[in-house]
């Protein structure tokens, strides 16, 4: 990529200059308390912010959180993030009560060298996500007025053609942050010439969400292991009944075609699943064969035999010969890991990947959350992405608007 970097900006000198940083601070919040339940994305952007603070920049951070409908919504306020960001940075983070209004202007104008401000949620303004170029551009003009330079370190948002991601870069000298560059570097290894054997583990709820990446990766990988809610559509395609488990009827034929097109043994599906009476943490549950799911029960996790089989697949080829995986990409939980009774599949597969001596990438989103929620050692993986959707679209070979904007 022909992109100027944070190092290039620092070499120019930023003391006394306002630097607008697009971060991805879209962290999960507890619905009852409003507390941050996983600060991984905040910690991920710390190196960029620290470098700018230490160089004497006036740092203006902007981000989205959740999916508000283009107007202020207290449940999606970034105020809790400002507090946690300040704790981790070790400096006060001044919080603007709005995004581009009076509070934002006064907060930015009051910054001294080395100080940090965080603007309120970008998506409280309809211009951030607007499909109308003029409306989005107007909002970008107002954001750009807060910076003398722009740094994008929000990999998790680069697949969105939003004002703060795409349009602001056209209005200011623009640079890529270290986190964004690292993400692209890692994912480039997966799309270029990865060390083989190359194994991909996919989970999550819907086949439709992962179809494009399956199509893109299937010719390139040695094994494709499928769990999570999406596995039931594949099991249905094999002719098995799936009870009341999550099922995309309109994707059954597509899954059947994928199975028929792939080499024998390349796609591995569950052989047993954990079924429950209802989608509830205390619902009675047990393990059944994947081809014997009772009609009124719901599958909520892969079973222990499948975990063992997936772990073994990291060490054998499709025909059963010894072949330790050298590259592993995992995206999507194997079950409803948020409920303890249905977390063992995700935990077991994650531990198998973590213990493996391979270049291992966790594809962001729920997978990254699972690593932290389940208390697994993040350092056991080569890389944990901050962008679920962005990482998938990169692997699909799509042009990501935020990266294209930095290249211009």
C-alpha cells in the first residue's frame, strides 16, 4: 500500500498541532450497569494515542459506539469510554457532550499540547452514516475543522463508507495508525501465500454472513471447520433434521453446493452437538449426535467429540495424514459462549488453536470477545483482530473504503 503512516506524521512534527484520530472504541457495555465489559479495543489504540501525546499533539479522538439512529441516545454515549481511556492513557481525557456542536468546539479549542479530547458518539449525527454524499460531506467538513491532520487507527470501521472513515481523509493530510497497519499486514499473509497447511475455523450464527468469505477461502485452504449456529444449515444440507436450531432455509441449497464442490474431507462439520429445551442459560441440555437432533430441541454448542475432531484436524490433512497446521484463521464462536453451559465448544476450539504452534489469527468481533470473556491468554494467539466485519471483507478481497481513502 502507498499510505503515509503515523511515523511519517511524527517525523513532520506534531507539537502544538491538532490531530484528529478515528479510533474504534465500540466496546460492549453491560445493559444494566453501563459498565464496559471488554476494553480490548480501547487498549488496542493506546500506542497511537500515547505516541501523539508524548510528541505534544492536541489529540482529538472520535469514534462510534453501537447503532444509534442518527440522533443522541444516552445508552450509546461514549462517556464511560472517556473515563476508561483516561485511566489506561494515564492522562485526563476531556469529554465533549456532542460531536460537532458547541461542547465539541469549546473542548477542542481548550486543548493544550499533549492533551486529549474525546468527542461524543459519531453516530449521534445522521451525516456519519448517510448514503447521501452531500450530507455525509457536510458532517465531514465539521469534523475536519477539528484537526490539522487525520490519523485513522480504526480498522474495525474501514469497511464502512462513513464520514469519519472515508470523507474526512479527503479533507486533511491523512495517515494510517500502527494498529490499522498491523491488521492489514497480518491479513495480507492470509490472502497472499500463507504457510501451509492452512486451516480456517468459522462459526457464528448465519451462513449468509460468511458465504462470501467461504467462497473466497475455500479454494485456498487445506481444511475448513464449521461450527456455531451456521453449522445447522450445513447439517440440513446433508439431509439431517436440526430440530428448532437456527436455520437459514434459503441457504440450504447453497450449502449443499459448497459441500459437493469441495474436495472430500476439506469441509469438516460437527459430529455431535449440545442441545437444550430452550434458548436459556439454565435450560436442561445434553449431547446428541449431529444427525439425531430431536425435533423440539435447539442446538446451542458443538459437542465434545466435535471439539476433539476439530483439534485433531489442526494436526492432520483431509485424508488423515499427519500435517500440523502452520496457519490458522478463526472467526466466529462455536456456540452461545455467553452462557456457561454452552461455552465449552468455543473454549475447547480456542484452546486447541492457542496451544498449536502456528501463525494463528483471531478474526475480531465475537471471537475476540470470547477469548477475553473465557479468560484465555491473548498472547497465545499470533494476532487478535479488532475488526470482525472488516477482517472478513478484507479476506473476501473487497476494496475497503477507509483504506482506499488513505491511499488517495
